């Protein structure tokens, strides 16, 4: 097993743990600012998951396309988290 595969499996485990834990918390703390923060974390984690696992399409797409989509998805995740956090402050 290659080093890249081990890293992808480890990050997959982390993403699954985050999504499962915060999904359970979302059911418990629905509504209010805590619910909004949990939703921000879930969306951000989902977008980062898509960015990391877009590599699975490497045999079918050009490397520049993969890098571009990963950069856009990560930027979208961090922007969503930043602007959502600013919205919660008010």
C-alpha cells in the first residue's frame, strides 16, 4: 500500500468521524447559534472531503483540472466558514 493511500484512508477515517459526531450533535442541538455552527462545520468538512477525494478521478482528468477543482473547493469551504462565522457574530 502506497503512502498516499495510507494518508487518504486516514483522512477518510477522520472525515467520517467528524461527520458522524457533528450529525448526532446537530440532531441534539437543532436551532439557535449552536445548530448554525454545527451546520457550518458539517458543510465545511463536506467540501474539504470533496476536495481531498477528487484525486480519485485522476485517471480520467488532467492534473491541472484536478488541482483547479481542489483549490476552488477548498476556497469555497473556507469562505463558507468565514462568511458564515461573520454572519453568526451579528
